[in-house]
């Protein structure tokens, strides 16, 4: 994406702080989404019109997942060292992470090998420009960081970040892939760590092992200890051949103390009606943005199987499209708002209808809706 960047560095012995001037997070994505295949030919009889495939919906102008941002710029700080390090992203000029009650702090946990915030940059930018302060723990110094210590790295980084931000308000956690499993462990340990339970645990395509692997790289904590007030949503995708749906089910089913009215199992469905098609694969939640390329010591992709587990490599990161705006981003935005509300019944008929809606192709056909389940459907 073509983005202007104005960088200013604050002097500090413990952190670096940089301000980005960020344009619209979707300029290039919208251009791609509107691209069509047009076949021109010499008119023959009545066949004088070009053939145009429908295009997917672009980012909505307002609402959950929308582009009505109250903030134009994103500021970041880097703290800590190695696997215990983390970034803090905040709307420029905001000091208090809790002074915008409708946009509480968000912890964002990446997939294996995606230590660089660039891989999720457009999603982070979206959250911050809405008003959230985002904490992005690294939790891996390299691809050789022992997995057994990753949950502890996450807890330590989040404790440090929330203390630094003086957070005394609700907070949410979002995780993708291995980060989805780590998000579940963080939510379980949060109260004992003095952080207070998160209001939302959104585990997107959580996975602790590649499909077909015999054993996971980390263990899940006892999910029966998850706070009953936490809103829990696990997300699987119909074209995810990397981790499948095993851990999305396990996290959902293990959280036995979270009441049915506060949790859902969601399936994101592919839709190939138009061009470009919407493919709900494992890398669908990645949202690359070069302005967030902040990791100077990013390791190269390892050449062995262990190093490649659950990796989101640059060559695999995908474009930002309707799956981001209407599925992953909208789910996060809407679920945070619902979790902050006073209603105990989060998933009313109207709310489910709103969450499931994926917009329309340019020819008016509805994009395949999200499937929200009170219990996981039969395994595919």
C-alpha cells in the first residue's frame, strides 16, 4: 500500500516511540476489491457488452468494521527485550488508555513466527484509529524460542504493558493461530496475575499444531477456570487446512463455566461468486501493512519442519478484503461493544443477524454469511 510516513523519535532509556501518519487503511485493498475481469471483443451480433464479474464489498463507511475513524494517526512504543518485549500502539496524542470507555485496551496475540506487527498492521491500525490502545506482545525472540515458555512471556509482557499504561478499566484479548491458544491461556491466568479477567476472548483460528501433527507445541490451561463473565468467541474457517478446527472446538467446549448466552462458535465461509474470490483460509486474518514493519531482527523462515510450524511468512500474508472488514474486524468491534453493554444475553436474534451479515457483492448477491453456533457443529 502506498502510505506516507512521518517518523519522530522520543528519547528514552526504556522505550522507543514513533508516530505514523497513516492514510486510509483500505486504499489499496479497495482498489483490488473493485478490480474486475473485462473481456473485450469485436461486437458480433448482439454480443457487444463486456463481461464483468461481480466484485466483493469494500469497507463500510461506518459502523463495526467501518472507516469512520475519529483518529488519523497511530503512535507506537517498543518496550522490553527479546521474548518478553512488546509494542504499545495508541492514537496519537492520547495518554490515558482508559479515557475512551467505548474503546478499551486490546491485547493482540500473533501467530507463530509473526512477531513483526506488519503482518496484522491494517487490523491494528483499524483498532487504534477507532480509539483502542493495542498491546502487541512479541513472545518469541526467534523461531527457536521454546514453546513451553510462551504463555509466561505473554503474561509477563501484558502485565508490564498494563502497568505502564496504568490500566484500571476493562480490556479485551484477540489472538490468531497459536496466538488464539495463547489468548485462551492468558484469559485463564489473568485474574491470578493481577490483571483482572478480560471482557472478551476472541480466539481466531486457534491452533497449537499443524493438521496431522501428533502433539501440540503448547498446552492449554484449564479452561474451566475462565471467568464466567468473559464473552468467549472461537472462530474457525471452512478453508483452513493449516490448523483446522480442533482447537477452536477444544477452547469453546473447555470453557464450561461460561454460560451459553455469552459464548459462540463461529465459522467463516469462503465465497467464490465474484472476483477476487473470498477465500477463508488460515491466513485470512492477516492484514499486512508496511508502515508497521517494525522488527529489525526478524528471523528468516527456518528450513526445518519445527521452524515452519504455524508460520505466517511474508509470502503467505494476504490482502485486506471483505473477510477482514465484515468478519474479523467487525466481530472484534461488535463483540467488544456488546461485552461492554449491560445485557447478559449477548447473542440475541438481532445481534446474531448483525454479526453474521457479510455485505453484498456488486451485483446485489449476499456474501456467504458467518455461521454462529451455540455449540460446535459436527466436525468436517
